[in-house]
């Protein structure tokens, strides 16, 4: 009798271009997702990510069943449960896609060793990145600290692996009698109920493999050609919005890159447009290389001297920032978009993060944790490296003294105020010339627009010029 295989799914919730799924072929297989809320871990999923996970699991379960397989969901300590299931099923092989945070790597090492002791073959694959971080090293074997050098080396290694199609058929192995008990997805209590605040997320997103492919197709056909010039504008869908799908592995980066390269090869888009987008995928690769080399990326500054930055405790300022009540419209629009949809445009993320750190002098880790809880694409590498980049403490960070002016940034990237007016409707009737600094508008303009500064829209909670001087002084005070 053929012994079954076991595929341990984690952040790889798809069938297309999935190396572990491809490996099992037509063997009877257990496809399992183990939701572990018992084992101590660096950080549990945030609220928006939990919502996404529930929808993604539901989508994958239906997709697996449609071609003959079965997705089994368990809720228990992952390490011991996986080993117990492998033993009870008599599995010959256990397959999974690699992870790159320190704690997860250690779990996978222990599981692999334990399976070896049980005479079960354990095999892990790269299913999350274009290349493994250790493949992208300098000629001296060192990891890169600057993105441009990293990406140049990455590209010089040649073409990426060709993505493999999803299987047409799967074979479900019977559930063993002695196996740990299974759970229903609803029993994981991932969807908020009291209250259910996820309506905006449901209106914005379609989690799952089909939703990911649809996003990619629409981006390539409608937005990729203009991407180099429009990507910093938050007033429409000028970016791919694939980040949550990549975070949960609903689409592989190889599949994304393949579609971009095909569009460029066919002449549908310019090589300039293709390269501009591919470099953003490169930043994701770079962030994972940083995480692998520095597991404390979300909790410790990559540049140690930034631990000496004079952060301040400001609960009132932090709350105003989280609620989109800072008095700076581009920031307030971004924070309200985040609260409603679980997403924020990348340019606005940089402006909002800079404001928290350098205008309010609040520790970047507070902001990173807020984004972790509220972003659907809360990614352990991208989220932390992005915040450190803005703070100046990360690898290849912007000049550490850069302090975004939220008014000028708004005027540059949302010149007509369309983004602000969508998310800050109390300013919808202001002329574009005043929408990013409403406190500067003449009284009669404010009256016609129905805006009362300090009443139905807040005055700026901090003066930009003052905040800039204070932040520069704080940066200068750090010791090498």
C-alpha cells in the first residue's frame, strides 16, 4: 500500500506554482494547515491578517476539494501536531515551503530532525521568493546592505525559475483514526464579531488564489504601462495591490514576474515600466534577506545607534495619528484608508510613518505594531524593514535626516486632492489649492466649504517647522 505524503501549509495558500504540491503528484496526500495560538511566538497575527487568513483558507479549501483533494485545518501547537499527524498517517514524506524568521526556522529544524528520526523524509522548498537570500551574496560571500547592489547581483544570476502550473487533480489521503482532531475554519474565530469591523475589508478585497490572479491580470492590462510615472499617486489604482496576496502566498513571485516579463516581451508595456515594477519585487526580496540576517528586525534598530534617538511618550498624539485626526490631510486620509480597508498606498505609508517618528517623536516600533495589526499585507519582513527605512535605522535607509513635509508631499502626489477628499470628506468642498493645508485658507473659503478648523476638522497637532527642528536636534544627539 502506498504511504501518503503530507503537505504542511503555512504562508503559501495556493496550488499554482507551489513546489510542495507539485512534488506529491498523484500520491494520496494530506494537505494541512495548523493554526497555532498556543506556542509562544514573536508575534501573533494582527486583526486584519486574521480576517484575511480566514477568507484565504476558505478559498483554498474549496479549490483543493474541486480537484479531488481535501484541506484539513487544525488548531493546536503546530510542532507537536505535525509530528503526531505524520506518525499516525504513516506518511513517507512531509513537504513544506521555507520561512525566514528566526523562531520559525528553529521550529522547522526541529521538525525536520524529528521526522528523520521517524524515518520520514522531510523536504522544504523555496516557494516564497524569487531566490533564496543566501544565493544573493557578494563575490566575497557577504550579504548586501544596500538595495541597488543587492538587486544588481540578484538580476545578474540569470533568469528566474519558470512557474509550474497548478495540478489538474489531487488525491486525498484518508484521515487517520489516531490523528489529532480537526477544526472548522469558523472555529478558529478569525473573523471579528463584536463588533464586526471588517465590512470595508470585504468590500475592498477578494482573498484567495483567484483574487490574486485577477489583481495581477488587471494590473498588467490597465496600470503597468503607466506605473513608473503614476505609482506614487494615491488617487487611483496605479499600483498592483498584490501585497496581501503575496504575503499569504496566494500567488508566487515567480508567477508575478512571469506576467510582467511576458507583457514587456510582447511589447504591451515598455521595459522601463517592467523594470520599475520588478524592482519593487526586489525590495521584497531584500527585506527577507535582512530578516534572515537580523531576526529582531521588528523590535531592534538595524543600526544600533538609533536606540539613542530621544523618542517621547505621547499617547494623545499617537491616538490622533491612528484615528486620522492629525490636522494634516494626506496623513489623515491614509490612516482612515488603513482603518477602513486594511491597506494604505505605499507613498502615503512613508509620509505617515515619517510624521509619527519625526514630527511626533514617537518610537517607530509603535507605528510598526499598529500597521501589523491593521494591514492585510502585514508582512514580517516588509513591514519592519519599511519602518526602519523611514526611521533611518534600517539598511539602505533614506538619509536619516530626511523629514517629509506632509503638505508638500500631498501637493506633489495628490495635486487635485482627490485622495484626501475621498477619505476626509469634511474637506471635500475645499479648492485643491487649500486641501492639503486647510488652516491656511481664508475664512470665506473655509465657510463656503463648510470647514471649521478645530471643530469639524482638527488644527495641525504639531507645527511642521518646529517638528523638523526638534527631530534634527534629536538625530544630532545620537552617539555613534
